[in-house]
């Protein structure tokens, strides 16, 4: 179950990579117009970093020694976004949707990771 949720989280983290393609994709993902080229660059870089996180989560499914780090990375990434949205409210509906997706993934990821840590066998 943990592996399935990590793959799901990884795929979700890969979705924003389309922002690398430019302004139109950022608008469709987040409902935000980016007029400044510097801000566009930062959001594109963010998309690449999210892709790296997603790839790491998916890769950890086959490399058990990375599962804990991948789970921590996923929980930290998603929970920090949720906190930032709550602190910076109000936000638009697309950003709220991203936040609720993160909340929906945080619960099963955290619970299955705890169960995995308790019942795992290393041999």
C-alpha cells in the first residue's frame, strides 16, 4: 500500500512539469497570470524541482532504502504547501484544489508509512 501511495504522490508531483512550457500552462495549472519573466523563470524552475521530487518518490518504490526519505520528502513538500496556503489565504480555486489534493494524499501516506515502519521486515 505504501508503494502505491508513493507512486501516486510521485505522479501528482510530476503533473506541474508542464509549467516548464510557459505561461499558458501556468495559467491552466494555477490560474495565475505571470507578467514578469523572472517570476516565470522561478515557476518553471519550481516545476523542474517538483518533477525531481516525483521521480525520487517513484524510484524509491524499487529502492527500499530510500522509502523513508521519499516519504519524508513527500510529507514535507505537501504539508508545507498546505501551511503556506492557509497562512496566505485567500487564494484562488485552482490553488485551493492543489491544497486539497495534498491534504487527501497526506493522510494515507502518513498512516501507511507509520504502519510500514512498525511492521516492516528488513530481511
